[in-house]
């Protein structure tokens, strides 16, 4: 049988898979029309299955997309191998099944899986519309929870088909929403299939693992920052005759440190399971130490460049947190530090790409805050820095009132 669906892509009241014998096609079509008038999307089999046709995967997919399976009971449907398979597949997927009695069979012919459920009797043609209302009342029970089960079930099925890749797992707010849904299952709703439970559980384990790594990484970076601060201050107090050697060692260490800190912070920030507040706290701890180093060694190019980078990363988190004024101010600090690197550098090339990036991001923050003219000013100043690394362009901070510089 080829399957056809109702006309609605996004049903207002839910999606129903109707299982029936082809001898009951007239009743099934009438029931589908009645459900569609009540804003239910009905998935219905309408044609014979060709010999050798792969019908099971297709019907299994339709059942997975439904919130509820309506099984039309008649002597013919109970004898149908296809209908029996649809019931078994619905049970395997732990879908809610509502049996609808169209033509009464012998009680002993009804399988136990259906016999233990509450029937909706629709064998009186004169009372059809009233009986449909009774069915709709049953369909609407726990509907919000069931629709979420359908959605999460589709995600879990994709995860399973893709070999359980960690990239397919839920994270952040979506994971928290799924856990709330799982923990608030109504007593009358079907249990969760094992794959759905594992899908949510593995998502939480992955998030916990990233959080542990983040805490360890945060501690390591902070210890490293403090250690380097002490090292730098010690080098600064070195005797004058050894000052040049000490500065050279410091320069090498700071360059290596800059790469380590930048890569670590970037890696942590790319994990959306880590709350934005935690990212901000991590960056703040490192910035405090870099600020101290920068104040003690204002002529060190590597320290100033790392300072500008960290301020830019901190501004990114503020922008993501919709704190546009704070983000703009911190982007401005980042721009000032990169400009200082240009002033200290003989080649005037080293920080131009960084400067162009901070200008571009400040322009976006200004635009979001409604300061269009200041944003355009930043974009104009960014272009020479991005296109001509050797230029001696000097960047002035954007005016807070949004006015153009003259």
C-alpha cells in the first residue's frame, strides 16, 4: 500500500496514522475527512502493495511520524497480516494506540495488545459525527506531550541511523527541554522507547564531559596565567646587565602562551553546552592576569596583542548575551590595544588582521544597537586594515553618541 497524507504540513491538533483493512477503505476515508475538519493530519494507506515492494520501512516511517495510531477494528483488519504488522510496529515504537470499532468481531479474535485498550465504538452510522467527537477527545489527551515525543523520536532515530554520532546529540536548552519532557510523562502516556531514553541520557553525559573539561581547562589556564605573571615580574626585576636576555625569554614565552590561551578559550567557547556566563567568568579570570602583565610591561608586543585578543573574545560573549553597550565598550578596548601593538611594531603588520576583526564586530554591535552611522564608520575604517596589511592606518574609537568623526 502506498501511503498518502492529509493536506496540512503542520497539523494544528496532531498527526494520526490510521491502520485499516482495504475492505474498510470507505469508512477510513470518511474518518480521515472528519479528522481533517477537526485540524488533525491523517496518514492513511490507500493502495495495494505490489509484490516485492519494500512497504515495511515506509509504513514504519509513517508510524514514527504520527502522534497516535488509530486501528480500525473489523473482522478483516484482524485477519490482515499487514494490519497485524502495523500494530506490532506501533507497539515496538511505543506509540499510543486507540482502537476504533467499525465492524464488531468475535472477542476471541482480538489480540491481547488491542483487547486491553479502551475502545471507541463507531459502528452506528447514524451517530458518526458524535462518535468522531468522542475519538477526538481521546486523541487530544496528553497531545502536547505526545507531539514532543514524535519530534524527539525523529531526532533519536536519526542519531541511531547515523551510528550514534555525538554531534547529533541534544545540547544546551534543547537538552534541558527534552529532560523536562521525559520527567513529566503523563501516567496515561506510553513509555519512552529505549533509543529515546539513551538519546537524552547520552546528551547529558556529553554535556557533563564538556563541563568537566571546561573546569579543568579553566583551572589550567588560570594557573598558567598566574605563573606567567610571576615569571614576568621576576624577569622585570632582573639586573640591568641581563635585561635584554630576560626580555627575549619573556617574548618567546608570551608568544607560546598566547597561542595556548587563545586556542583553549576558543575551543571552550565553541561548545554551546557551556553557559555564556561561565565563558565570561573564564575570560575575566585570564584578563585580570594579562592586565597586570600589560601594566608592568607596556612595551611588550606579545602581551599587548594577547590583551587585545582576550578583550575581543570577552566582547563576543557580551554580544551573544545581548549586552550591546558593554560589548561595544570592550570591543573599543580591544581596538585600542591592537592599535598600541601597531605603534610598538616596526613593521606595523602584526595586529592589522586582529584590528580589522574587532572593528568589524564592533560595527555589528553598533548596528544592532541602532547606531547605524557609527557602524558604517567602523566598516569604512576596517577595509584598509583588512586589504592593506602594511598600511600605517590609525584607528580612532567610535563615538559613543553615534556621530561621525570629523
